[in-house]
């Protein structure tokens, strides 16, 4: 991990130190700049952030609850390896929520929110070649958040944010082999077209197709990067002991 590039300077004027540490570490883990299996030291992180160990400890607990970090007594904390089962569960939950979101959006989206969705598509088209993966994924998140707003379900996006890190790690890992950006934008456009047409069935179908892309590459990535994924037998044993 290149901490100088991934751990941003904190700003106490915006939000609590613990929340900033949590957000910075979460982004570094999700973007694969902190590798699955890597050990994290409270003391080392506190020094790099320039804070006490207390907010770092709180951040690690939050990340543990999110399934991204495993706290090991007497040893420190370890970034959890990617679990295919966790990714598939996250996709299942996200698909259930977002398909419901776009069905409602197709029935109630206002002209103002439709205009925002169109503006988001324009930004995505401009960013297809010109921006980094981080920037393009930020635009992708913006689009899905706007869908929740168009449906009048902003809480749905907050729920998705809790589960999507499991999927996002795979997306960053797959950045060179992932679905091309122009395809993603085209899928987004299909969703917007269905919402404009007030067609909840078409919107549901378009979202289902969009969120199923990850299933296509997940087995290949697990085989290509075995050191970054939990062994399947370990995932099964953990699920049975839960």
C-alpha cells in the first residue's frame, strides 16, 4: 500500500476524525490500494493520519462490521480477503433494492430529476476516456444515487452503500478486464429511457442486466488471483459457523 497516496490529510471542520479515518481506509481497501490479506497496525495508522489510536480503533471496528477487516486479538487487524459468497450476496441484495428503485422511479420521477439523470449520462459520456477509474466510478455512484432520489427512496441508496464495498473491490480488481465504460453508460441510458417511458418492467429488466455483469467475471478473477480470494471451503465453513 502506498499510504502517502491513499491516506488523505484529515479536516476536523467537516466531520469527526473517526468518520474521516473510516472513510479513507474504506476507500483504500475498496480500491485495492490496500491489498486483501494485508495486516493493519493501529499505531502505524495513527501516526500516518496524525491522530490518536482511538479514532483508528473505532474505524477498524466499523470496517470489521462492514466485513472488510478482521480484528485479530493480540495481532492487529487484517484486511479480509475477497469472498465470492459475500460478493454474490451483496449483488443479490443490491439487485433486489435497485430493481425496486427503478420500478418506482419509472412511475414517479419528476422532470427535474429526469433532467439530472440526463446530465449525469452526459458527464459519464465525457468521462469515458478522459478520467481515472476513481473518477468514473464516482460518476457511476452518482447515477445510482440519483435513481434512488428519482424514486423518492434516498434511504435505499444508504442501504446499498453498506453492501456495495464487497462488489466494488471486484470492480477495481477487474479494472482492465471489466465491462467497457461505453457499455456501462449504454446500460445506464437504457435504464433512463425506461424511466422516461414510465415503463417499470423495462426499467427492472435493464437494471437486472446491468447488475449481473459482475457474475460473468467473478469466477475468472478468483482463478486468476487466488491469493486475493478466500478459499471456497473457508467461506463455507465460516457461513456454517455463523
